[in-house]
C-alpha cells in the first residue's frame, strides 16, 4: 500500500496518457484536446484544493490523532492541509476525463479501480482521513463537469 500511496498516481497518469494514444491512434487534434482537458481538469482541481485548504484547514491524521503512525513520510510543506486529497483529486480527474472522451468500459473500470486503490492507500498509510479522499473525488467530478461544459466554448473556432 505504501507503494500505491506514493507512486500510484504516476503510474496512473502514464497509463492514461497511453490510453489517450489508444483512443486517438492518429494523434492530431483529438489527442491534443484530450491531453489539454486532462491538464485543465487537474489544474482547476488543484486551485480548488488549495482554496478549500486555505478556507477550511484540516489537520492530517498524525496531527489530529496523537499516536497515529504514518507509514510514509511527508515533506514538511505537505503538512499544511489534509482536506481535500490532492492525490485523489488528480487520480480521479484524469480518469473522469478519459471516461468523458470515450474510454471503453473495461478501461474505465480498470482505471477507476486504480484510482480507488490510490485513494484507499492514502488513508491506509495514515496521511488522509476518508473524508479527505471523498472531498478529492467530489472536486475531481466537479472540475470534469466544468471542463465538459466549457470545452465546446473553447473549441468553437478550432473545430
């Protein structure tokens, strides 16, 4: 679980970029829009995460519950907020965007399970509460919906 809590997000992102090339084998504009949508969803989600963290600061389990053991060690600058989980938001943002672009059911289930594994691992290793990962999933869903409705507006002159 420690491996997935730290490295799972990078594996998921690499696999999803591979899925993008599979969805758009000829590359071109479709692949570019997919990649930019994924990055925009993550970027907007990260800004929302930071704003929520500033407006509603929540302590990490180690700080809130004395005696809690973290199985991975965070860098000092990572202790400033717990809610919502950035790793979970990133994982689900990329998965939701891939689903929005037509990822087949088998791929969608596989990547959703991988994102759930990352979220569960973050709780298991003691760096997040369950509410933190649920918050990350909600932010990811909201940013994906925003991208879905804003995308035609931005692509009006391109397509």
